[in-house]
């Protein structure tokens, strides 16, 4: 899906689900996991690097495990 293909309603639905994922990550010990951002050009994203989470940290087994668990429950 191209960013421009996202309707405002779909963007809001995605933001709501992503906010839930962010809360889940924080509750599972990733204290600085950021809320999603919407750059104004479509699909939301997580600005993890600006929150101090390095690329290496985002690939660590614990981080990946928590992210998978939180993705499963955000729906």
C-alpha cells in the first residue's frame, strides 16, 4: 500500500492499533518505546531511533520477542 492510499479513517485505525502496541511494549519493560508518529504522509511509524533505541537493540532477542507478543494482542 502506498502512503497516499491510506484514507484518514484507515490512518486513525492504524494509529489506534499502534498506540496499543506502544503501551504493550512499555508494559513489557521497553520503557522508552515511543507512541506512533504520523508524518502527515500516510501510514504511522514508530520513531524508535529518536527515542534512543538503536538498530541493534531493536534486533535483540528480548525486544523481538516482546514486539511479536504485543503485535499479536494489538488487534
